[in-house]
């Protein structure tokens, strides 16, 4: 084990850095820029049962210290991901990859996770419960402990690999939802997903994004991520993956002190495609500066 290594749900990572789903495609695009095997792993593009074209454009809005996106889970569907995307990825990434799964009904989640669970390359299933529940009036599964637990239990029933539930910050009580997922069998929790944001164009006097609202990410949400990771890590007995506005090695260490075992990097990848690699390379010097010998030693040390 090296200074940077961590154990995530029984799988050893060379370092805790994981590019977040939706910011790293299926990996091979970034492999043209650098050796992506430097990463701990990465979470590939959110995958659904069937193909999705996504939301109408414009889908992106800039804002101070962040951005808003409403891409709408554009992806080719699980069958094509397995048949086309994973074989391409296998040529350039030689570690277990994290499969990010979305759905609009519990049956969708179970179907997609069962398919991906059988793929040798997949190490973990990251289940995004921030999607609208089509049977629950459009609210996301992640806003209710009961609904989040139902998704967790359904996925666990048909899978053998670690299931990590990705939670939305757009709730008043994140801890009760995380605990419900743990009780339903989740092997880990990842948070935070994007917050809900909006911009209005002063010239047109209309919302900038066609969807009106979208996911707000970037450095501005980092303090919210630290707070929620801290709350959840102190309430559950399963690993937590922290994310939300991470852009430096210092941010990584702060989230790990709050209780994160691993850290996802999202919007920073869209600003600088080398962001995740650069953070990994900066970690040893940052650790030395703060007297940290091994990253795994500081997980949850902020009390």
C-alpha cells in the first residue's frame, strides 16, 4: 500500500481520486490526453435502461464559482454501453471502473444494475437516486428515505458487487436518507450530487437554460459538501465518497477529514481536462505540508 492508497468497499485504490459521472464520459476520450490509469478509478457516464437524447439546448449556464447543467442523462442505454463503450474502455483503462446508474422507476434501476453487475470491468455500482420517480409525481427517489431504501433493496437483490447510493443535497435531512440506504443494504454512500440552480438572461428576460433549472456545481458548493459528508460519515458505518466543488489536493484532504474514504472530482474536469490527474500529483506535497503520512489515516479525523 502506498501513501495515497485507500480501500473502497473491499477494493484497493492507488489513490482516492475518482472523476465524477457526467464529467469524464466513458474514459477513453481523456485517455487521448494522459494515462487515465493514474486515477484511483472513475465513474462513467450515467447509464439508463434505454437510450436517452437528453434535454433540449441550451443546457449549460455559467455562474460565479460554478456552473449549471441540465444535460438530462444523455446516454446510449445499457445495451450499447455494454456492447460498445466498455470494450473501448478496456483498451485504455486496466482497473475496475465505477458504473453510474440512473432510472425512472425501481424496475429500471434493478434491470440496469443487474446487467452491469455481470461485466468484469465493473467494480462498483453507483446508483444515482436523484432521478425523478415517475410513479411518485416526479419527485426524486433520493428525497425520501423510504423511496431511496426501496431502490437500494431492489438493486442489492440482483447484484453481487458493492452498491454505492449517490444522494441529492436538495433535501432537509440527508442523514435519515443515508441511514435508510444503509439499513436497506447499501455498501457505500456518495454525496453530494448537484444542487438546484437557475440563471436568467437580462437581455432576453428568459431563463438561460431551456429546462429553466439545472444542477449547480463547482467550488461554490464545496462547503455544503463538507458539511453533508461530515454529517453522513458520522451517522453510518459504511464508506462515504465525497464530492462537490473539489478542485485542489487540499479540498480532497478536507473531505477525507470530514469522513470521505474517496473523493470525486466533477466540474473541475470540464474546466481543465487534466484536473483529476493534477490533483493526484499534487497530493504528496500537500500531505507533507500538513504532516500527513498516509491519506487513509485521516479519514473522519475531524471531530
